[in-house]
C-alpha cells in the first residue's frame, strides 16, 4: 500500500518549492466594476439614491415640497402599501410572489367589521379574530405552495380571486359607515389616530409601518429564521440539504405575510374610517406592493435584497405621486415614471447579479 | 469488529429505474472507505440513502447497531452523519459564516438570544475562520463575503471544512476534490486523514483512482445498483479496480451479476 501511495502521488512532487499561497488576483478595478460590487453588497443603496435624487428634484421644482406637512402626508399615503410591502418582501425573498395580499387585507378588514356589527363581538376581540383569519389565509397559500408544490404565482392568483369574491359574498357588498364605527367600535379605527407635534399630523399608522419595517429588518438580518428565508429563496435544494426545513419556512413566510396583510386591513379601517369590501386595495394592493418591492431592489429571483429597500421603494412611489401633483402635471405621468423605474430597477438587479458569475 | 454504519438489502426505485438493487454496505469504525463505481451505478443514491436525502424503499440501515430511519438530512446530521454533496449545498448569496452554520446557528447569550433570537455573529465568524485556517484556505480575506464571490475550489473547501467541523460519527464526501487544483486536493486529502485521526470514519466517493488508492483503507466497488465487492488497495491495482467497476473483469469469487 505504501508503494502504491507513492506512485499515486508522485506527480505531486512537482509541487516542491511551489508558492504556498493560493492564487490571488489584483486586477485594476474600474469604477464601474467597483460600483457593481458595492451595489451587490448593499442592495438598498440604489433605491436610496433614487429617493434622494427625487427629493432634490421635487424640492427644486415645487416650492411647497419640503414642508413637514407635505412629507408627513407622503408617509401617510404609503402606510398601507408599506405594510403590505413587508408581507410581499418576505414572500419575494423566498423567490415566491403573493398576488393575494390586497384581498387578504380587505377581507380581514371586512371580517373585523362584520364580527362587530353583525355578530356583536367586542371590537378588540373582532380585531384578534380578523388577525387570526388573515394569518390562516396566508397559511393556506403556504400550504398550497409548500405541500402541493403549486407555483406561487398560480396559487395566489387563485386565492386572490377566491378571497376577493368570498369577501363580496360574505359582506353582501355592504359598507360599514365611519360614523357607526366611531360610535360603537372605536378600536377598529385606532391607527387613524395621530399625534400633532407643532401642528404636523402624523398618523399612528405611520409609526406602525416604520416599526414593522424595523422589526422585519432585524429578524431577516440577525436571526436564524431570517437567514433561512434568504437561503430558501437563494437555492432551495441547497438549503434543504444544508438543513433548512424549507417547506416549513415557506408556510411560515406565507402565514406571516397573511398576518401583515390583516394588520394592513386593520390600518385601512383607520385610514379610510369605514369598512368597505370594494376598497381598491383588494384589486391594486398586490401590484402596489410588488412595485415597492421591485423598486426597492429586492430580486424577484429570491434571496437578495432587504426590507429597508422596500421601504425606500414605497417612499419613492409616494414622493413621485406627491411631487408630480404639486408640480401640477397630468397624474398619468406618475404611472409613466413608475413604470420606467420598475424597468430600471430590474435592469440594475440583473446587472448586479452578474457579479455572482 | 462490528460495523459502525451498516446497510442491508437497500432498494430504491425511481419509477421503472432501479437505482439500488438489494445493496449491502458496511463502514467500520475509524476507517476511510472509498466508494467507486461507473456513472449511473447508484453511488449517489446509496450515499443519499445514508445521509437522509433519499428514503430507501426497502432494507435497513443501522448506526452503532441501532436501526435508523432518516426522513431528511437534518435528522442524519443530528445523528452525527455529515455530508459534503457534489453540489456543495451552499447558498450563494449568503456569507461563508452563514453557510457554515446553516441550520445550526448559534444564538447570542442572555436575553438577546433567548427572547430576541439574535445570532451570535462574532462567535460564528471566529469558529468559521478557525476551521478555514485549518484547511489552509487563508486567502479568503473576509469571512462575511458571499459564497458566490469565491472560486469553485474555495467553495469546495468551505463545504469540506463545514462537514469536518461538525461530523461527530461519520463524514461523507461526494467527489470532494473534483473542482480542486493539485495543491487544494492535497490539503483535502490531508484533512481526510486528520478527520480519521480523530477517530471519525469517512466515506469517500471519488472517480480519482490515485486519491482513492492513496487514502482509502478499503474500497467498496459499486456496480449495477449493488456492492460488487470490497477490495483492499494494497492487494489490487488501480486497473483491477477500474476493470471490476466497469465489468471488464470479475473479482475472484464473485458470480456474474444477472
């Protein structure tokens, strides 16, 4: 055996005297390459830069723009999209997509309202019921995707229609009026309350959105579960072999997304005052949240991006809407520019991901 | 001596394809067992059956005499069987430290860890750096760099270091030197010997005959979904082994498989 070993490794004798270092390369990196590398490591930098530029441009173009009042309205406008965006972010980080976020939000708000007004449940308990049912709707998405192996796009395309129509059927298209809620179930409108330091109105909903973004940012970055969410989206087979229970992670992610949607539903009651099954969020919530996520630099291929980026993405949309309105252009320009931004964001993502190969 | 890990009569079918055909397998304490075989012979399925990635249709596996039945790789790992897959099973966008601790993260001490579930990053990074140093993979400057920014050889090194660091009963290496240069291969072979010196047996799957004949104590030759024979490297030549595994020649005392 000893002699065998010698013959086997004789070609390695050429190694004697060779450098002990592993190959190192010191290439002159161009500015573009370094920029690409930097963006690769800090994916929320792109939306932050776009946001800064947008703020500067509108600050110059519209004189009223840089007023605390205007900026607080922008935050107020994006509160719901920001919360739905938290849900959409974790889903897209797993390389999935959730088209049912808006439907879950509206249905949950209707369930909270009807539990109080049709069944006489105390408002606080009705909220808990709504949050639980919203979580259950999300968990159902998760089961379809993790257990039945349906593609997320198809599964949630289905549940979106199912939940939205169930919402119309259950509520009999009935809106609960704001004044009735204020009178009998004020807790439902809690997030519509505000503090007014120096006359500037800041909704509780805005604080809630910022708190959720901060919490999710911590969870995704600094806990094992957060790392598992990224690993599941990055390469599910590898994650499974490395010991990540990917099926469980997916169900938890969709269930948590459902919970955030139900929270958004509760916030909607505060923002709009009334409980309306026909709220536009049911139809548009998914597109708005996906837009925030994509502009925020989260890769639709999963495993890349941050929830803080999503927050910047939502802010960009809000700043564009507000800024263009103050400048006085045709509101269609908002959508035109957001469309351009989406394509720009995805193109940047593709470019950044080339670092990997 | 009793085998540490023993497979009896293992069968695995994928539809009409039989990947494992009443296959037996033995791993003795403290040895390096090489598994060689032609492409499609069922080596990978055998390894996956042992490491929990595939559940055999029939047959029994015992570890230290106790029957085991893993339904996923996590259970196998919990039992002390650590595997380096050919695909390496790493998340490209995550850091080296994250990858080394994937699925067994360390939590920070005190309330930050128990209530807020905060990861103990400094401890994980220190451990990862030590393990990579042992393997001589020092040109990795930053333990927090994403795995996708590493070269193929470095990635393989990280995967091997991960298995060697955590394997307590058995370490399985599937083609560990396939993507490595001469120097890096040498280090991996040294590492394999180090692991054996700690008393942990190793299963080495490889097509590289010089490496197999150099480090293996015994060689399990796999052919047509089952164990054809087990040979000692000192008693047979490399060309014999290749002839056996390709069916060009039959080892003594083995009948032609039907």
